C-alpha cells in the first residue's frame, strides 16, 4: 500500500519555543454546523440500513449558519431575529426507482436537527429561535456509480488525504479538557450561567501557557454585573485547578477580555450561543477531526463531518490515521511524537491508498520499530471497509 516509515525532521512540538492550540466548544456556530452535518449523515445511514440493507451514497457536509439578532440583558432577553441554519449536500432519495420507498431526507434534516439542538442548547427555543432549512439533491451519476461499484471493498469517493498525530502535548490536552470541563453537565449544575458557546485558545511560549477563554454567559441565569464577575472568577479557578492536574508549567487564564463593564459591555447571550446575534458558522471552519485546531501540527482542511462513512476518505482516512499514531505511540514509548499521512486516489479501493507516510520522532531506532509500525498500519487500513459501523454508532470524535 505504498507505505513509508521515515524519521521526522525538525523539533517535536513540545520542544519548540512557541505553540498555539485552539478549540471551539459545542455551542460555537462552526461546531453546530459540524454536528448538524454529521447527525444528518448518521440519521440517513440508519434509515438506509433499515430500509435497504446498506448505507447509500450521500455527502451532506455543506452546512451554513447565519447568525440572528438578540437583545440580551441581565435577568432576561429576547431573540429578535432567528438563527438560520441551511443543510445542503447530496443524498440518495430513491433507491431502485421505487418511489413508494422514497427517503424522507427533508424530515430528517429538520426534525432530527431540532431534536439534538434542543438537547445541546437547552436555552434555545427550537420552534422560534432558529429556522432550519435544507437544500439536498441526488448525487451525480458518476459518483453514485463509483459508490455502488464498491460493495465489498469501497472505492474512494474522492482524491483526498487524512492526517493525525500523537500524543497530545500538555498544551493541547489542557485546551481540549478545558472546554470539555466547562461544558460538562456537572459544571452546568453548579454554574447554570455558563452557556455552551465556549472557545479556548492556548498559547505556550517557552514553559508558560496562557489560556484565553471566550464563554457565552446566559442572561436569564445571571442577575447582575456582580454575579457575572463571580462567574468569571469561577471559570478562572476551575481552569487553574485543571491546569495543575495536566501540567507542571505555570498557566495564566483570562476570560472574556472584550468585556467593558464601565460601558455596560458583557458577553451575554439569551440562548448560550453567539449564533443568536450576528456570529455565523460553516462546516469545516472549526476543530479538526481530533477536536483541536493546531497550526504547529500537520492538518487537513477536509471537513470530516457529514461525509459518507463508507467510502469518503476525507472522513475515514482521518480516523484511520489517528488509530495508527495512537497505537504506534502506545507500543513504542521511546517515541516523542508520531505523524501519519494517508492519501487516496478516487476510484481505487480504500484499502489501497496512494501513499501512507508515518513519521517518527524521538530516540527509537527506526529500523528496529519499522516492522511493528508497518504491521499496525496494514492492520488498520485492512479494517477500513468496516469502519463505517463506528461512524453510525457515533464512536469517533470528528470535531
């Protein structure tokens, strides 16, 4: 499968002078678009399996969110102009020209999106605060034919590539866990004022880490400026406690630094997301498939969310690359970091990538580990025809 195991060039990220890491939380407009795309793909796949026995061709990875307008104030507020969410892409809506078994694509796009939104954003009224629309059409004849031709071993739906790296650096781990902590259900019980739209930017210079946090605060749960300030202190304390468990490096935390209390400016939201007032979103502009945005690491611009889970390598190769690097690091603790790149050729079996490059960093003897690394890669690639099952069961992180 054109596998190359090579020694990585340059310093591992943990030994570089500067490191920048970002994560957009589950209520961020970009993340909402990613989830809308993937949830629609999962729901379509479930229906295809039930009705036709196999997942049909679809790519619903084009979602756009247009921010609304709101009037948030301490103790309350209103959404004046609703958020607009447009789901688009391609999906088989009729199989075998049997129009009596037409796929209810529009129903899934609207109703299923409304269902998970009401769970993820409990302060958002899904009946009045957001308009959910869709423009989904059948796929092109050539791509659908390419998809149908690969029944036992799917044929690549695109010429694209996936990448991954391991292990996470302390900065990456801290940024990821910070957002997850602030959006944890237990945190919401203690701090109901904290909304779901949370962005964390971590910057490490030398051995010092700075966390910049933007946290949407829910206006109806926050009485006044004093309570707001108390919430800011609470967020800072939580993240400093977390940092002490993640790293020995000194960490500074700054929260909502665009606030200007003297002029009455606070990051208040009615719904818990900035999408309610002018902040827009789009699939692929947020977290990469491992949940982070990392300019000092290899990345792909592919948006994994919403792509068909069977043959679209822009999705499957990212998950495969991640499994490869995590297993290589686990079995070879002397390696400081591992990178993996996998590229496809459209129409070729997904188990026959055009190239697989695994870069090793650290003191391990490459010749000594080459065979075990190659064995891991070959095993993971060979399992790709079954990887779609994990996507349908929501087993993989994609944003």
